[in-house]
C-alpha cells in the first residue's frame, strides 16, 4: 500500500481513514485527525472498535494496515419512534394525525404529510407537519396528482425528484415545490389505506436520515391497522342518513342503521361492539347563562372531542339534543373508554372555559346483552340515567 496513493484517495473522504505501519500512524486524513488523541491510540491497538458512531475495521497488505471507519447506524431515533408511536396509537384518535404528531417533531425542519385514502378520487390530508406545527386537515383530489402513482405502484416506497414539474396540478407539491417527495404507502388487507410522505426542499442528508423513520412509521401504522377490528360498515348514504347539521357527525337514523349492522355482525361472527350513550350535564344552564350560540359551540367541540378518541373503525353519532352515542367494535379487549371520555371532558373544560363541564355516560357492549341491540340501548340508557342521578347526588 503506497502512502501517496492512499493519501490521494482518502484525503477528501469524510470517513476517518489512517494508514498504519508496524503499529504506528504513517498517514491519516483530516477526519481521522479530528478524533481525540486518546481514542486514536485506542483505535490503533484494537482489532475492531466502535467509536463515535463509526465501526473501525482494518485492511492489511505488506505489513501495512488501512484503518477505515464506516458509519455505524444508530437506532436511537427508531427506538424513540416506536416507544412514542405505539402508545399514542393505542390511546385512540385518528392514527394519521397521531403519526404526524409523533413523527413531526422528530424530523426537524422537514415537511411531512400523513394522508388517508378516502375514495377513488379523493384523499384526506389529516396530519400535515409544516414549520414545526400540524396544519388543519384538508381534502385532496387524487386526479392528476402524485397520489395516483403512489396507490398504483407495485413498490410501497417511491422517490420523486422535482415532483411539481410532473404534477403541476397537485396542490401538495405545486405550492411548496419540493426538490424531493418520498412516500411510504400504508396498506392493510392488500388495500392502500393512505400514505406518509416527506417533502424535502434541499437537505438531502436530512431526507436520507428521515426516510428510515418514515418507513418505520409506515410499518407501525400498517401493523396498527392489521390489528384493529374490522370497521363497522359505513352507512354513507347521506340522502338516507343525513348528517347532523350543527356538529357534522351522523345523526339518529345513521346510528340506528349502524347498530342494526353491528347486531347482525355479532350474531353472525360474534364480533363485539362497545356502545356509550353520553349526555352533557347542564346544557340548559349553559344556554341560559351564556346564550344558545355558546351552547352550540359546546356541542360542536364535544363532537370534535369524541371524534378525536375514535380509532378508524369507531363512530360517533348525535342521538339528539345534548345526547351523543359512540359505537366501537373491538376484538379481545374493549377500548379504555372511560379514560378517553375523561380526556375529552378535561379538554372541553379547557376549550369552553367552563370549569364544571362534565358528561354523564352509560356504557355496555353487545356481548353483555347476548347480541340484542334493543337490550343494549336499554342498558346504556339505564346506566346513563343512573350516572346522572349519582352525579346529581354528589353536587
Ligand atoms: N345550544 C343548543 N342547545 C341544545 C341543542 N339541542 C338541545 N339543546 C339543549 O339541551 C338541553 C337538554 O336538556 P336536558 O336533557 O334537560 O339537559 P341538561 O340541561 O343538560 O340537564 P341534565 O341533562 O339533567 O344535566 C335543553 O336545554 C336544550 O335546549 C342545540 O342544538 N343547541
């Protein structure tokens, strides 16, 4: 190994490289020189050493040795992602938004989108991490958009350079004109459920770093969808079951249809479903004190709060007046509903400024009534009344 050739080859390298002769450094590049002296002498003595995220190895020839450090891939970000994302997904709420909220702060200044596949021609951008914050959800059309390719591709991972040139009608890339768009599709039951993507404007090193996290988050999401109980079939015929105009959630007739389907499914397959009937305590007093519009706002905030604790198979309905119903299909373990409802109550106290805001609820599941939806309604209603009576006694 000629010193001159080694020096010419490795001087510009960012990898630490040293040429050793009889256990002494004959030549080293700047990257190697930047390692503290005590660690350098340790490196010279030992066969294989892990230092500063580098794995040092030796290539020998004619009594000389080339010591080269190659980056040792640190898994600390991946472990942090798993440790934070899994429990966050388990607490409920929309998985796409949860994913953006957990992954966003880990990817620095990069832009991240978490997109739920809604229908053939439309998607919902639920988690958009941009400039250190999540932006409000918005609808995306997939026609002439990058999403078409993401869903049609054989590979679940794609990288596009200058995507705005190829997809000028795609608002996702046309507005911010990123240099790279890297996507990780999330499938379950061989169907695309949506995708995660990074939009990177220049920092290719950041893209390379964050790609691993993106793919891992996509895999965790796919696992989450696979482990979730099958969603209740949506009665999305809006003509037949119009949504509640004030809160935007489905109303009474949609609930009746969904409960009927849940009953049928339980009787056919024993797939269980938890139901909660909820009622705001003292909405009439809120109306009287603060006005009907304020009461309306409380109802809207409650609908939003209830949606936020729903997993993708769960549904919220406005039963009427100040009453809501939740239907949550589940497998082995019922969702921790009381804990989640307490979270909603405490969020509502903050959002409405009403320190005494509280809910009464009655909870049961189809297995408790041997699959009878009528009995389930009666049981939930009785528990709701009991809870109201109990709370009245306390105040
Ligand atoms: N602002 C507003 N109020 C509504 C709406 N629908 C029903 N309400 C009010 O909700 C209240 C429901 O009455 P109650 O069931 O007696 O409920 P409450 O005042 O919360 O009393 P308790 O349930 O016994 O704690 C009535 O005052 C209705 O006017 C609505 O769409 N907007």
